[in-house]
């Protein structure tokens, strides 16, 4: 696994660098200014559209606006909001959350462009099974503009179709399944493969029903799971109410100054906060990926911009609302920079080897340990290139023995002898488990049940949504016959991810980063080339809205109709 981890880290480092992050942010700035801050219209006009006052059963498409938003949110509001935020704080510090906010705001304009373009060029030949997304935009738009350049558009479309399949399998599927298996094993001791098997069966059952079943399931699960999570979050925040202003201040100041190492946190620079915050936010709300536009393309409407504004609401809900809740919970409880979980009786000394400084194995008495459970030590040594400070993480893994358990430590490459900080070591709570521990610190047992249930609901909805996205990529490349083979491969990845091959936060970041990186490389050029068409359509739509040339023709339907979509049946 070591060689694979190093390979993944190298690929991730190439795909994610500050230059490319600035390009993504710059794209959001461009579309924000160009549209005259379309975020305002997304937050004022978008909710009316979602409420159903513009719904018309005679419009082309398969599902209503509410179902389309729910299906898209099921792919964004997921374990990225629970595990991804924890990962951002663990690796980048509190300042990472500030940059998540920035991406959330700018991402609203990027998401608007992606969805509007997908609506302009979607395929509704089969009204009950429409197709859309960046691959259809690239494949159709350039051919329409300049027929002689159609082959370039086809190439872009195939490239995006391939990358959406890769991204669906990694970040949209394996990241979610791994987190569920990890948190369930942490609290209930359930073997990972059992969680994987259950997830696989549920996902397969929903995916077989197509976009209509996905829309109905998402419209049922997403509002409920968000409500449960937010209510529980309010309970934790109320218990730490006095710290909330301080935590907001910490987030802002840490975004522009280096954060010193403390407890389990090894410290971070402005650059690391920026990089991990931007990466996790883009992974969470999918702005720049174009993926959720595939779900929006199934909406019943003859106004592309209308659905584009609905899509623009997603990053606000996902990143600025839900992710902020998670961040405040983690920061206010202090779980991110806690004291050592296990104290050493005698501090061990590292020995130098060809691989670097290595600590001897640590013998542990029988206790609440899991075989292959990740642990870490914090040490002072030479300069840490990632943080600019001299504090490092030394990772290890617990193994079961006849006498109990033993912790085996990975070597650390550094030019100075490492010295253990804090007098002990930590259980390496990765992703959703760290968030669960934050809830537990306020009300013992709350995290055990809330995060486990939320992780399952969030993961199921996200894996289902991304399964549909990847399937649409396969269908574009190879036709409808490829749908079933793709589903089989996709569902097998859900199971494989829970078998214990992913062990640390670094492995998790590398795996999701690769899937996320390649899809953005494929999608942003499509937005750059054809974005002007979305802007032209937007300004024309807003002018008609201002002039009163369109408006609601009926009162909003009941909530039951919104969820089921019955009011849209012809």
C-alpha cells in the first residue's frame, strides 16, 4: 500500500497546486462580475422556482425543479460536509473554512453557468429520460457554432465523459463508502465489508430505477437528513455558544496568518489553509465539476436560465450553510487540537535508518482498539515543507497480537532527530469520525448515533447521485447498452472501498483529489468557451422578469406533490 500511497500523492500534487486553484477562483470571479452578481438572483428568485410556482407539466423534462435540486444536492450535501470539513481543518487548520466560504460564494456563479449551458444543449428526444451535462454542451455547441471544429467538441465531450466516470468512482463513491464503513466500525465494531454489502444493495436498487426513482428518493431523503443534522448541530453549538464569536474570529485570522501547532494539529500556513479549504469546498459543492448539471438537465422547464438559478443555490446551501455548521461544531468543541489520547509511560527515541527516522513499535495492553486502526504522533524535527514549521505527524497503524495490540510507526524523513510533543499519541480520527467525536464531547453517544445515521443517509444519497452522473458519461460514450455494465462496476467499487485498503487522511485526500482534479480539468474549458451563451441567456431572462413578461401562473403545490412530482404528470 505504501507504493500506491506515494503514487497517489504524486499525481495529486500535480493536479492540485496554487496556480490551478487560482484559475478556478478566477473563473468564479469572472462569472460573478460578468453576470452582475447572479448570486443575488439565485437566492431571491431561485427559491420561488423551487417552490413550484413556475412548474408546468407540459414542459420538456422528467422531474420538477424541487426534485432536480434535491437530486443534485444529494450529490453535494454528503460526507464532504461531515468528513470533508473535518479533513480540511485537520490538514489546513481553521483558516481553511474561510476559503471554503469564498469558494461557496464564487461557486454559485460557476454552478449557474454549468447548469444553464446543460439546459441549453440537453437532449430531450426521450421526454422521460432526458440527457444533459457538459459532454452534451461540448458535443453539440461547437458543432453548431463551427461545423468544421465539431471534432474538437466531440473530443472534449469524450474527455469529460471519461473523467466524470473516474470522479464518480472515487470521490462520489469510494470516499463516501469508506467513511460510512469507518465510522460504523469505530462505534459498533461492524466489519467494513458488511457495511459495504448493505450500501451496495441499496445503491443498486435505486440506480436501477433511473432518474425518476433517484429524484423521488432524493426529494425524500435530502430535506430530512439536512434538518436532522442542523437541529443536532444547534444543540452542540448552544452548549458552546460563548465560543462561537471566537471561532469565527479564528477562522478569519487563520486564513491570513500561520496557525501554530497545538495538540493534535501540526500547524498550518496561509497557503495550506487556502489549498485545503479550496479543494475541500470544490469537492463538497462540485462547482467547476459540471456534474450536478447532469441531474438538473432532467428538470421539467422550457427556461434554461430558470434551472440555472436553481443550480446556483447549491453551493450556498452546501458550503456556506451546512459546512459552516460542521466547522463550528469541530472548532468549538476543541476536538481538532485535543490533548494526546494515550500517554507514554516512557518517551521512545527514534532511530535513524535508510528510510528516515523510525520509532520502535509501541506495545499496547488489550483495550478499546481495532485491528488496523490509524494512530499518529506529533513530533518536532526539521522543517515541515507543508506548514513552514518544525512540527510533523508520524502516522502508525494498530495491529492485533496474541498479547494485545501493537502500534507500528511509519518512518519520517527529516534532517533533525524528532522529539515527541505532548507526551503521548492520538487516535487518528479521519473524516466523519472526527466530527462524530465532536458531537460526543458535548453529549456522549450523540455522535455515535447521529453521525452514523447521517453518514449512511448522506453517503447513500451521494453515491446514488454520482452513480447517475457516471452512468450518463458511459451512455454518452457507448450508448444505452453500457448502462448496466457501468452500474455493476460502480456498485462493486462501493464494496471494494470498505475492505480496508484506505487507512489515513492522506490516502483519503489523495484519492478524492485525483478524481476531483481530472474532472475540473475537463469541465472548465467547456465553461470558458461557451460561458458567454449562458450570460446572454441570463440577461435576457432577467430583463423579461423585470418587465413582468412572465410570472407565476398558479399557487405553489403542496409539499407532498413537490416530493412526489404528481402535479407535473400530464
